[in-house]
């Protein structure tokens, strides 16, 4: 029996779900508030003068938090397998909430210089460390309380905390932007979502302190079945290690790539590449996120009926087939003038030693032109030549670097500085955003239950948390940064989308070959 003797099973399961989900919601809210404000942080916390570098630095700071997730997973996962799930959840929520609140108090680069980005990175590291202990552990805890035959549906609610975290953080930003002008938002409005996390932390702490320990862990402890060195045991057991590799390359990689592409990078893409205004872009992403809630529940329920494997594979395959067409469609319906310009107007950059990197000092006129074109969202062809020049269509070449003259040449050829509001098809953009969202739901619906069902009870927390956070952090979390960076180097803003597509193809192949069916697997073994 799953419940504590003195508490009815359904009552306990409801309390467990509320406590686990609310805490995870706060973790995601804290973590994703940063992501939704990444475009503003480039200006607030990094040196002015190179907007592309500032944007990439902001996205890289977001990625830094993802990189340390595995360290948190290794530490908190081992502690969770040795001492119990409950105390670890309390520790991670305090660490996460405190770090997020402190972000709201940080001075900007204009106020204290380099101390500002340094402090931001430090707090971002603490956030990522805490999330590493939370994500994966919550999946184990909730699944170990789940009713038999309904694990997929019961545990799918945990996956709603990601979209709900995005929804609430994005809604706050949209509301603030509606009531504040741009200067007010940059001056103090961006701090509000971070400071508000203190209220959510207090509520979450109350629910987590009242949590029961996992019944599976309790029985292991009573029968002296706990692992003394969970991490070492995982790494020395070939079956467990193989399942961890499957989790890393297939389930977690696919889910995180789709989640960050459709929920995080889509917002960045609409604002910086398609050139939609921030409020419209945020509203569209927020509205699409609303539908992820019922879709995730439906897919969790479906996995209880037909199995985890077919649902997960359907999500992976749909994802790798849809990303490129969807993002091209976002440009087509969001800024048709820019799409037509990039397609029909040849822009040729000629020069020598054109090796622009946002992380290196610009050394010559050719690299200055590359930086300008990347900032303007203009695709171009690079040709080797002894002297630097830029040619737009059949116009006379612009020698050297002249930003004003080049911008005038682009405008004369039809380049739009911003999306034309009268030509933005918001309905089609919304419908396009739903396609990768469906792929996300197909993976996240059964994901929570699958994570726990793959591994034995004595090392389950560690075996789930470590590969899941490695994959979500190193593959999924860095995807917005990698997509942007690859696009800058290729001279085509959409070229970087091959990063998630290629990895999703790999995840689909691994899943087809090795993913087992885990529905109804006993959890006490």
C-alpha cells in the first residue's frame, strides 16, 4: 500500500502532488524568469556597444545555470538516496528561492561595472545547482506515491510546472510592459518578478515542510536496503549505466531540446530575428503555453493506455520533423518583408580575415560588417577578397565599413527595420507554435513516470537526476545560445536550428533501437 497508515491514500497522494508540484513550479518560475528577461539583461548587465555580444552573453549566463545542474544532481541525488527525498526538497527550494530574490536586488553594469555580471553569474550558478537537485528528484518522489495503473496521468501534473512557470513569469513581464514605459521597465520594472519570488518561496516552504517521506524509501530503510554510495553503485552497474545513457541521449535530450526551442528560444527568435515587438511576442508564446497544460495531461493519460514507448517516440519524431518548418513559418507570417528580403536580395560581403566572433575583439572592417549584419538579422554570402566591401543587390558596393551608408542601402533594397504590424498574422504564428508544443507534450506527459520506472529503488534518485540534468543542462539548456551562435557564424539566423534538429534525429534513432516499455514496472525492486 502506498499511503501512510493513518492517512487515506487519495488524500496523501493529493497532498504529495500539491507539495511536489508547487515547489517545482517555484523552481521553474525562478529559473525561467531569467530566460524571459534574457534580452533585457544583455543591456542591463553587460557592456554597451555590441548588442549581439551582449545578447549572447546573456544567453550564455542562462546556460551557465544549466551547466552546473549535474553537480547539484550528483550531490543532492546521492543525499536523497541515502537520507530521504523530503529533506533534500526543502534544501533545494531555499537555495533556489533565495538566489532568485537576490537577482532582483542586483546593481546594473552602469552602476558597478564588472561586479554586476559577476554577481549575476554567481546567483545563476546557485539557481542551477538547486534545480539539479529538484528536477529528477521530484519525478522520483511523485512516482513513488502514484496510484497503480495511473502513474502516467498522476505524475504528468509535475511536467505542467515548467509551462506554468513560463506562463506566470511571462504574464508578469507582459503586464509590466503594458503599464510601464520602456524606460521605467529597464530602470526598475524588470526587478519585480524576482522580488515576487519571496512570496512564492514562503508558500512553498509551508507545503514542503508538511510533506511525507516516500513510501518506497521508507520500506528500503526499514529493510536496511539503502545504498551507502549511490553514485558509485550507479556507475558500476552496467544495466543502470546503460539506462542512464538512454535517459541522457534520448528521453531527456529530446524533451529538453523541444521545451527550450518551443518555449524559450521561440520568444527570443520572434523578438530579435522576426523583429516583433516584445509584448506581442511574449503574448503569443504565453497563449500557446496555455494549451500545453491539457495536452500534457492527455499524453500522460494516453501512456497509461498504450504504453510509454509509443508516446515518447511520437514526440521525438514529430519534433525533429517540425522545428525547421515551424521557425521558417514564424518568419513568413511574422515579417514577410524580411523573409522576402533575405530570400530575394543578395547581400555579398567581400573581405579578408572575416572571422567575426561575439567573444573576440573586432579586428577589421570585414568583421565590423559581419557584426552589423548579424545585429540587423540580414543573411549574407561571404566571399574572399583583398579589400573589404559590401554589396546589396545591384547597388554600388560600400567600401570599408560605413554603418549608416550600409543601413541606407539595405533599406533602399526593401529591408524592414521592424515587422509591419499590419502584416503580422498572429493567428498563424499561434497555430505554428502549437506544433512543437504537441511534441513537447508527447514527451513530457509520460516522462515523469518513465524516469522512475527505468531504475531500481535504492539508487533511483541519483540514477534519474544525474543524466537528466546533464542532458537538460548541457544539451537543452544551451540550445538557445548554440542556435544563436551558429546562426551568427553562418550568416543566416535560421542556420542554428540544425543544432536541435540534428540532436532530435539522434534521440529518435536511439529511442527506436533501445527504449524499453516501462508501464506497470514494480517500483519497490
